């Protein structure tokens, strides 16, 4: 039995079997570079720590329903140069999550709002924060359905728990009957206790009408906007630019 095989049961017992992934490579490297025993062990432990953190990140992203392709590196800032790149990268430090402040991203359909807020959620997950992505319609429909089986409170707590809640496409679809009350409960429950990143293709001055109840709207939107960072995006649609043939775009723009 080789020394490697002798190690396997002990590493499994200590829940360190991931070390086997890089053990042979690190052993060869240690011999070639004449590492000390301490240097060799340090590299193995570093490898294991990095593996575990990567697994934790993957779990946070999976639980948060974050699209892992929607990152800042993958975002094309050159397509719409009017986007405030410095503000986006400031937000990517996730200071707003630590400060439990909100981010409101507004602009017409297709300009990259969803990509940006998921990229911010990705950065937050990398920094160890619990994140959750949902659309406004999915969230409000989910809460509305919970009233039928008595799980509304439990479902509400699920949206209050994460450090960062991403609510995409607010105002895109009509709210269910209980939507205004549920949205208020989300905003109020997270006020100064958790961050919200919300996108909408409607301007903020149109949001009051979506509630139907002016008093509820004012109370909720006042909390949502308090100390919030607002990012307005103008310009062309990414999706339309990729689906409409150039000759059609040239005719329509003429």
C-alpha cells in the first residue's frame, strides 16, 4: 500500500479528502522547488481552504438563484457608454449591502438592468453575503399563493432573511390583489435591516400608481428610496441589437 493510499482514510475521517485533488502536484512541486515541510503543508491547506470557499460560493449562488454568467466581467459597458461605470464599480464593493441601503436601477427594456443587479449579487456572494434573486411578479405571486395554504408568513421570512434581495422587473406586470400589501411588507421588513436592489422599466415617479393605495405607496416608497442609490440607464437595447438585422435597424433609424 502506497503512502497516498494510507492517507485516504485519515483525510476522509477529518473531512479533508479534497486535499487529494492537488496532493500529487504539490508533492512534485515541493521536490522540484525544495520546499520545507511547513511550506508543503501550508500549500495543501491553502488549496483546501480555496476549494471550500469555492463550494460555499457556488452554494450561495445556487440558493440565491443567481445566473452565474451575469458578472461584471461579462457586461459590455461600451454598448451604452452613458452608464455610470464608476458608480457601478463603487456598488460592486458591496458597501451598500454592509450599510443595508438600497439600489434602484431604472431604464427601458434590454439596457442591461437585470445583468447589472445579478452581477452585484454575484459580487456580494463572493464577499460572503447571503443573496436572493427574484422578479417582482414571481415574489408577489409566491406570497399571494402562501395565503391559501397558511404559509404566507414563512414565505415572507424567506424574502426578509438574505443580506441582499434582488427584485427584478418591478412594474412590468400588474400586481396580484395582495401585491401592494406584500410589497410594502417586504420593503418595511427589510428597511435598515437588509439591502434591496430593484430594477424597473418605469421611472420612480410612476411607481406610486402601481400600488393603487396612495398611503401604502407613499409609506413603502419612502422607505425604499431612503438613502438609496439610483442608477438611470439610457440607450439602446442589447437584445434588440442582436435580433434585428442591421439593414432593418438602419431603415428604422432613418
